[in-house]
C-alpha cells in the first residue's frame, strides 16, 4: 500500500481499496481498466491476462 494515501496497489484482476474485489465481467488487468475484446462468446475474459473465454468451436486471441 502507498505509504501516504494507504491506497493498495492491486495485482492484475483485482480492484478495490483492499484488493478483495475481482474485476467485473468484461474487464481485466491492473485496476480492471482494460475491456475484454472477445467475439463468439459471452464477452468475458480472464481477469488477469485478458485471454478470451470462447464458445465451443471457436479459438484465437479474440475467439475469431
């Protein structure tokens, strides 16, 4: 945590003052500031890496 503000620096995939809240669906990365860019699925991705969760029969970085 920051020595003056007390704000925590959360690892990718986590957010909140105490870093105990996972990213909402469709968001990923540090402070959950990135948006998932996925096709042919529910639009969600891994909250840490941003890798898309694809529907059966689809592959690729964006499930294309």
